[in-house]
């Protein structure tokens, strides 16, 4: 389910039709795929419902969790919080997550708001992972916030970006380029503080050796890379399909910590994100970043926002380990762990470089903080590294935030983007929720 607005309004169905049943987790049949092993047997649908127990944080009973549920009964989203075995509806008090996060007492308010209406948690999770879009199901836990991202914030992925650049997006030539680049700069950048005098001296040396790169500039230079990952309301949530462009032959997930930031730059919570990337597209030219990053269903966020409180602090965020698991229908298995302790720029610094006097976000923002995931494990042929196949099950997890699970398809065949800002405002107005909220 995608909350968004199609560019061709003549073909957009009414917003209420967004709730019609679809099958976001059903894999694409092999004959429609241009990827994977020729003649491989389709093993059938990916069983996402097996992920029900770990979808929530392991300490969910102590966590202050905020999410969004699409309710077919009202034809639109509801802001919810997890309380025991229920999802309590907060929409009468805050019709959008953006508005909710502006409260200075947001965590306390979420825990104490009256529970006049609720959804059974188990039923919603089952519908979410089972593709039952005719029943209440989870959406991405954000709405009016800008979807921003920082890149090249880990040394390991920074080096891979240099390799992409030198290989000019050619997957087949990446192994040879990787060997040369690692021999030249491997181990020379790991302990540099971005923007420091030591980093400036390293730039001089690498420039003299002909090894400087635009990716090294944003990786160890004074200014972080900050870009718009996707339009407002376009992110998909847990259980939805994630999309890669059908023309891409070298692509990967990017598991990331995502910060929820209010309009004054205060970090109020965090969730998990998948900053899907097309390596062959960006590798041809950094000017193709938008085409590599921003496509239909190419941004996944969820399953819930966890608010900062006494049980979950900024220091807890800094110590998270995020696990990525990819399970292919061809039997391929990949697991990787990203440790936030290895990030080269502190998350608070990334926020400060994104919002402030230079740029304001009156509805707040979600900020992807970058990934250290650098997929070099060969999948199809020696030296070609990793790329997605249709039907890949991608799980991004950490015990304190839960699991974000999605299945890979082509962006062109993922559920279209149809429920955007106009649809959201019309729906909330029809429900009488745009007057001063209760409380």
C-alpha cells in the first residue's frame, strides 16, 4: 500500500479504492523476470506471516511505538500506538503523525491518550504480512514529513561508492576495480573525522595521487551528503513490495537507521528504513542519483516509529546493530550487520546539517542516516557481486526497533502511487478531523 499521488490524474482511481485487495507479497513468476537463474522453479509465495513474532521490538512492552494503519472502513489512515495486544487509535487527538510529533510531551501523551477505539494487533500484523488490503493493515509510520537521506556516512560503503564510480556502473568490472581501490586507499580512511585537519591532509595526498573522488569529498569532507530520498507520503511500510527499476542489473538494499525529527530539529524517535539503490545507475553518473534512488516503491520505512523516552535514548540509537538478511527464491542467502558505532558522522550532526537556518521543514522530516552495507558477495557469476532478484525477501532488523520486511519486485509493477497529500486532506476532512483535534 502506497500513500501517494499519481502524476497522471486522469488514470488515478478514487482514493477510497486504494483499500481494494492487492497481493503485495506475492512473488513474480519466473517467466516475467529478466533476472535470476534461467529455468529456476518458482517455489511459491514468500511466507511473510512467519515473521509475525519478531516484527515488533523485543521489548515492545516497554517501548512507546507509533504507527499508521489503513482502515478500509474510513478509507484512510489512522495514527496508532501499540498497547499490549491492541493498536489504539490516536487520530482524534492527532490526525497525522507529523502533528503528533510536534507535541513537546509526545511520548507521555502517546502512553496516556484515551483508548476509545482500537484495532487487534495480531489481526493487523497478519493482514499486513499476508497482503490482505481489504482489512486494516500497517502503512509506513510517517505522513507529511519530508523524506531526506544522508549518504556516504560509513567508510566501508564510501569505498564501495568510489568503486562504483571508477567502474562507471559496470557490474562485471567491479571486482578488478575493487582490488585496485582497496590496495590504494583501504585502511587509510577508517579513523578520519570528517572535516578535520587530518581529513584535509588526506584529501591533499589522495588528490596528488589521482585518487580523490566526489564520494570521498562527502565522506570525509566538512559537508555531509544530504538529498531528498522520495516525495512526501510515498514510502511503503512493512509487508509491502519494494521496487527496483527493471532496467537495472546491479542494485541492492540499503538498511538504515531512520530518525524522526520535528520542525525545530529535535530528534523524537527512530525507525528502520530501506534506501533501495541502483548501483549501475548512480555509478554511471552522480547526477543520476534521483533516478537511482527515487522510484516507485523504492523507499521502505517501518514497522513503527519508536519514540525517545527514558527506555530508549539517543545513546541507545548510537549503539544499535542493524541486521540485513536477504533470502532469494533461488536459495541465495545473505546476512550482514551494520553497527551504528562505526558511523563517521554522529546522527545529531547529520540532523544539524539537514535542518536549521539554512533549510526548514515545518512538517518535520524523516532522515535516513546512511548504511555501511557494501554487498560484495557474488550471486550470479564470479566477480559480479550482489544484485537483487525478483522475489527476494529483504529483512532489516534490530531488537530495539523490530523488523522491516519487504519483497522485491520491479518498480513498474509494484502497486502504483495513488494516495497523496490531496487525498489525505480530503479523507481527513470528510472524517471531521481537520478541525482543532481533541486534547
